[in-house]
């Protein structure tokens, strides 16, 4: 018996020429996925570049601020240590030059008419030529660690405790005092002052009023230059 091929008449031969439906459906799904992935890659790429750039810029700013605040300086051991911020200090005041007074022979004075000066061993005598009265100046080495009034009482030894008093005044080109109520055996007011390491005591004697001395002695005191 001859074998014959069995042909299924229910199958349309034209269907062999059509592409599979399942394959076409897969292609339609792949394309949107690829587009979505590409778009995501682009977005994330730009985002990563932007954030990375900002992060780098912030890091550089921090480094620049730190470099401006602290400047490293090398040490002998090779280590690097931060240089401390310099502290500005005002320079101390220069010591003022102390101007000392002059010796008796170099004291200057402007004399009224009919007055004269005489220099002895330890004093300068200024007086009218006639009528009596005088100003007698003595100079001492002054230790500036003691007050002028206290030093005056130690040197003159004529201060009376409780009754002597002092009046501040200018004597020529120095500041000083007048001393009153002293135990000076009938002498007049005494004046004293200091300039540097020189201490001056000026004794006075005034004859009975009126006199040339009484009229002009204040003018003489004001003209003294020590």
C-alpha cells in the first residue's frame, strides 16, 4: 500500500507568509523601554555632573577659606604647623627725658633797676642796692622718690608740726610752694620747688614797709629761670 502524505485542509497556506504576532508585539514594547532608559541616563548624567560640580566648588571654597585663615609654616623637623594669628601690640611709650635744673651760677633772672645779684659759695643773693631786704637761693640734690614738701621740711628743719602750711604757686619756670608759719628766727616767707634732680629753696627777708624790696620782689620771683 502506497503511503501518502496527509494534508490538513483546515490550515490556510497563506498563513505561512505572515510574521508572528508575538514577535511584533515584543518589538513594540522594547522601543519605549529603550527611549525611557536613554532619557533617564541623560537626566541622571546631567544631574550627576551638576551636583558634582557644585560639590567640588564648595570644597574649593572651604579649602580657600582655610588657607586664608591659617598659613602653614615649615618647621625644622619637616612638620607643617599653623602659624598663629599675629597680635598687634602697641609699642610702649618711650621714657620721657627728665630735664634737670641748673646750678646756682646759671640761674637767670630779670632785675628791676637798682637791684643786683651776688653769688657766694652756697647761695645766690638777689637784693635791692639800697633799702634792705633780699632773696637768697640755695640748691640741693633732689631724690625724686620723696615729696617736695616732705623734702623741704627735712632739709630746712624749720617746719613746725601742726602750724606750718604751704600754698602752691609758680616760681619762675617751675611749680612750687610758699611755706608759712615757720620757725625761722624772724625771717620772712620761704619758697621752694624742684626741677629734675635739683631742689631750690628761696629764703626772703623784707624790711619794714614801705620798701623797694616789698614793691618788686614778686616781679623778681616770676622772672627766675632754673
